[in-house]
C-alpha cells in the first residue's frame, strides 16, 4: 500500500489545473483514488484485527498504527473534497442575480486558488503519513515474525500446537507478499510521530525497504 500512497502523493503534489471544470476533472480522479486506498487500508485493518496476530506482543500498537493510516487516508480524501468545494464553477446564476463579467470571474478564481492549494498541501501531508505508517507497520510485522521464528522450540521439543500456531500466523499475514504490499517503495522508515525526514532505502532478506 505504501507504494500506492507514495504514487498518489506525487500526483497530488504535482497536479496542474485551471479553476472550474478542468479542476473538477483532475481532482475527482485523485479523490476517488484516495477513497479506494482508504477502503483497502480499512480492509487490512479488519483482517489483522480478526487474526491470531492479535496474540503477538506489540500487536496493539500495530493495529493502532494501521488505524492511523485509515484515518490519514480518509483525511486526505476530505482535503481533496474541500478542493472540489472551493473550486469556482461557471454555471448560470438565478434570474435575480447579476451575471459575472470577466473581472468578477477573475476575482473569484483568484480567491479560490489559495484555498485549493492549501487543501492540496494538506492532502500531500496526510498521504505522506500514510506511506510512512505502512512502512513502519511492515517493518514491525517483519520483526515480529523473525522474533517468533528465533524463539520457536527445537523440532524435538516442539509441540504440534506451537507449529500450527506459527503456520497460522504466516498464513493469516499472507506471507511476504502482504508485508511487501504494506512496505514496498517507501524510503522513509520512521514513525509518523517521531520524524518526517528521508532515509536511503535498501532491500533486506524479506524484500522490504530498510
């Protein structure tokens, strides 16, 4: 998911539009994509909450982090919706209202542009938090799996129940693929609450950025 959030953040940051119908066309596509990502993040949260991963030490923090991704993604969608609201439209006025001339139209557009740009900046910030959160969560899940593997009893002492629980944990997480979907393509590995800087990404044995 982090890859998708990074891609959408770049599209929002670099979007170019003319106020009016052109802006509605461009922003609508961004808004719909943000809503799709929110639905995806919510689905992942529900899946993790219904899995035995909740028995893993530290899983509550992971659930809360993924919930924050859902929230930030939803807020990004709201910011984009505010752009739609602030956008000046060119429909005909009621009969009793004066018709806009070119100077009035220019004023309306001039007043709208700072508002729409501000909402776009807010959406970029929220999408940045989403990408960072996905990276941080995937790193935590990978560490939890590695820790569980390291502490797994030797084969001669291992009970069937322990082996089955480990296999179930891997199955419920969907293996490396779902972890990669949270992580892939994100260069920033810090928590949204600790930093917002950039770091160099590299691939570890799990195929994740570190």
